[in-house]
C-alpha cells in the first residue's frame, strides 16, 4: 500500500474513531456536585484535612450536614487551643494529640463560625492582641453557646463575655487577672461543677474572695498549686457556703485546724504538700468522710498530718523522709483497698529489709501500684506471696530481661503483662 493511501486510511480511521467517541459521549448525563447524596459527600470529605474541610464548609450550605458529620466524627472530641494567634503565621493550624492548635486569626474565626456549634472544649490564651481577642470572644458568644462544656482561660486580663454559657461545667483560670464581671461565676456559668485556679498571681490585688460565693452546682474546687491569693479563711468560707463540694485540691499551707470543720464533707482530697511552716507543733487534722487521699511533695515527705475514718484509696507522689512513717500510715488505715506509691524527686534508698517490711505492710491491700522503686524478681515474688488479699499489682522490674524469669517463677494463679514503659501488671 502506498504511503499516501496509508495516510488517508489513518486519517479516515482516526476521524471515524473520534467521531464515534463524540457520538457516544453526547448521551452521557453530567451530575453536579450539589446533586451528590450525603453518603458520598461524607466519604469524600472524610479524606480532607481540617484546613480543606474549613474551606468546603465556607463554600455551600448544601454541604453543611456532611461537613458537620465529618468534623463531629474526627475532631469533636479534641480540645481547641486558640493561642499566640497572629496574622503572620505561615501555617494556620496543627493537629496534635487529641487537640487542635490554631495560630491564624482568620482560621480561628472561620473554625468558630463553621464548627463552633460542635465544639466541647476550648482553651483561650492571653497571648493575643486586643482586637483579635475581642473578636474571638464575640464569635464564642455567638456560635459556641449551646455546646461548650469546658473552657480554660490562660494569662487573660480581658474577658469580653456577652452571654452566659449554660452548658459549661468546667472552668479553669491559669495566671489570669480576675476582676470585674468575670468573677460572677453564677451569671456566666450557671451549671458550673468544676472550678480550678492555677498560678500564683491570678487575682487582682491578691484578693481571694472571688471563691467566697454560693455556687449551687459546684462539686470540685481546685487550688492545687497553692496560689498566694488564697488564704485558709477564703477556702473555709467557700466550703461553708458550698457544703455540697466533695472534691478539693489544695496546698497544705492553705489548710489548718481552724477550717477543719468545713472539710468534713469532702470525699476526695488532693494536697500539694510544702514543708514550709510545718514543724512538730503543727496540729493533726482529722477527716471523717475522705475516701480518696492524694499527696504530692517536692521535698522529702515528712509524717502525714491527717487522720481518716474511712480512707479507701491512698496515693503518694514523693520520696518519704522515713519509710516507717508510710508503713505506720498504712497500718493505721485499716479500710484501705488501694495504695499507689510514686517517685518524685530524688530516688529513695531502701534496703532489702525495708522492702520486705513494706511488702508485709501492704499484705491486706487489694490493689497496689508500686512505682517508687524497681523490684528484683525475688522481691516481686515476695510481694505476691506475702499478700493474700492482693488482686492486682503494678511495678517496675530492675531489668526488662527479668520478665521471662518472673513468668517462670510466678504461680499459675497470676496473669501477667508488661507495657512499653516496662511497667509489669499482675492480676490474680
């Protein structure tokens, strides 16, 4: 076949194919994105990053249900951090462990506008310039009122609250200047159950009277880090006005015998212990209803100056000055069913005899979490054989390589497991 005929045939065949394709596609119907059903949209949007999801949410009301479903499924349980917000950040937001961090003002406002009705937990930082902070508060008041249950204010000196947040149950103030209308907790947080203060300089003029209010739903009051603005008299008055409070976190410097009568309704007490001002003349406080007691001490832990009637759970995060004090404390509280000992600060020095004595002391406890020093295989076996009431124990072996040896020596009544951090758990 001549080249000219071949070219003509190729031209003709090509033209025929092209023509056939055109004929076939003329009857194909097109579907607009707005006509795609919600199930398909949810599948598509589920592949998007949060920044892209925000852009889609701004596009069309038709996508609202699908976009909300994706956000609720992927991000609703995360805490939103609005911190260091500026107009010069190269990235708008980051997804970290169970949290969303927003750094750009436009992204923050877009997120509050589109998904504020789904947010549960919010953290607002004071490292935001005035007009941005005012705008953020306005959007919170407008879009987040019906869903927020927890809010944390950090280093704020300005609060532009406009309407109450009726579902907020947990409020935390960290290094904030509290003055004016924000301390009207009943007005802004009518369902407040957990109120926490952190930092040493949060109240204007060092006035701790902001907690001397009747808060009918308050169950948990936390002054854990011992703000200097609070005095024992402030805490006593808060407990007197709110006898329904059952959980208290406080520094021991703020507790004294003068307010002990107001501590008798507390079930859960968490004390940050300081040895400052504590001596042999410091009186012991008796607590008749406390069932859970946690104590943390940065220094060597002295003798515990509290006695109990019905203590069930005891946690100590410290290094005792004298292990006999801990042993005596456990022996005095016969109602204990769970003991947790954690190391804080310097590594404790305990000889084999001391460890054996401690094992005998814990013989009546059902659950023991022993993180204060590591055990050898033989010491671990001693704990399990000496304690007939023991149901569960957590501890750390001297070496991970000892775990196989421990499994061989343990009796069949125990099941064992080891975590990534080397913590061994035995269950009877």
